[in-house]
């Protein structure tokens, strides 16, 4: 059986890829502006989202956040420090493994995240036909 990725791309394929990247970038730009309107950076918004959205618990480690953000560990440490300085998150030493730091949302971070997530959900739902995906219930 032939690998579908090995077939030659035609004009329609390029149009679909172009449209997908265009819509993805429009969403990213929307997200950047929404975060900035709340007085935080887009990366700070993503950090809050990944802390809250980490599977199975209400906190995440620096390493887990680095993976989610696709960033270097030391860069995430600096990002967490900046968010901590403005009262959005706090670090807590793990009770299970004292070498590990847990990042938890604070009330201010929860509040900003709730407002931004609602905006993002509405924007994603407006794009559902563009990406040919079902409605997203966040």
C-alpha cells in the first residue's frame, strides 16, 4: 500500500494547507490580542491554560509545562517567575518528591484565565466549519 504522504500534491492540496495555516494564524493573532487586553502576554496566557488544563490534577510541574509550551526548562522557570511576581501563580514544593516544584494557579490567574477561555471558546466555535470540526465545549 502506498503512503498517502508520498503522492504529489496538487493545487487543491496547497489551497487547503494555505487556508488551514491562514485560519490557524488568525486564531493565534486573536489569542495574542485577547491576552494583551487582559494585561498579560500570550505566553503567560498559555502558561495559565496549561496549568489549569493539565490532565488529572489542578497543577503542573515546570517540566510538564515546558513540554506543553514546547519551550526550554529555564525559559519556563523565568515565565513562571514573572507570573508569580504579578500574582497569577505560585510554586509549591511537592509533598511527594521534594525535588519537584508544582505550579498552582492563584485567584487572579483563575479569574483572567476564565475570561480568556470563554473568549477563546467562542472564537473556536466560530471557526468550527473552517476547520471542519464539531463544536468545542470547553
